[in-house]
C-alpha cells in the first residue's frame, strides 16, 4: 500500500535554531516528492518538488533532500523564525497517478521566542 | 500572486442535505482537484479533473459526490446527501500541468464543512 510516514509528529525549537524533519515513503512507482507548509486554517503551500534524479533542492531557508534508493527525504530549516510555526507535510506522487498526491500526516513545528 | 479562492469558508448543513462547494482556480491552470482533510487526519485525494472530465478519483469519491466546471472560471464539488462523516475541510487545488514538469499544486484555503 502506498504510504507516507513522517517524524517527528511534533517538534518545538527556539527561534534561530535549525531543525530537520524526516519522511519515509513506500509509494511505487515513484514520480516525485514534495514538501508543503500548512499554516493553521490555511491550505498547503508548496515548498519544494523533487524527482527521483534530484538529491537536494533549496528554497530560501528550506533545504530538502531525497534518497530514492532508501525512499527517504528530509526537510532542513535553517535559522528558524516564529513564522515557520506550521505543519510541514511530505507528499509523494506515483508515476501511474499523476495528479493524485499521497500526503503524510505532517510534522507540527512550533518555533518559540 | 494569483491564488485559488474557495467559498464559503465555512458551511454548516444538516445530514441528508445537498451542499455545493465552490472554487475559482488560477486562471491559466488546466488541472483541478478536490482534497479533503478530516480533523486531525491526513489530507486525502478525492478527484482530479482535466479537459472537462474526471481524470482520476479515489474510493471516497462515490456516487454521492460530483464535480463540475460550469463555466470558464468555477469548479464545484457537490455532495448530494451529506453524512456526518463528510464533515471535513475540503481543499480545492489547481495546477498548470500534471506531467513531467511537475508544476506544483496550488491550494485554496479550504471550506470547512460541518454536517449536523
């Protein structure tokens, strides 16, 4: 069964610190992996998209990595800000199902001053 | 920056009633989607729509659900006879393409549907 699992479930860090969120998936055949940020009460917003041939992709203070062999991805947030407090969701697409995104549960990040 | 807009932001309805959730996708996008998120659970795919027809749907999207693009701008989700378990946040999304270019899905801020 195609699944996306994330860890940790929640994380609290101090403003200015870095953090790394993890994602494991069993989706096959793999097409691409996305990280989304979802603020409370809002829709998800795309941060990065990576295909199987891409190992890393950055978007400002966000850096995503992908290991397609081990089916793992991480999202690294550098110099966290209070506005980074949100749910970060790992999303995977199967090659056979172009528009169907498979969502992880998300990691709830809280950045404290 | 163009965005996907959804109305209403919150809808309360009684069990058995029909509801229509409305969405205005980004104007030059070609692919449209509905997702839902039950409180505390993962976002789940419902349906994708392209070229005026459903391209893919999930097991959740049964005969009670239908989608329509009645004109050049709106994209609607209809639930014919709502059940308590339909209570969720419903997200509309659109994308420029679904192919190898992997354009991101742009999500609206959702309609919170509460069935009583």
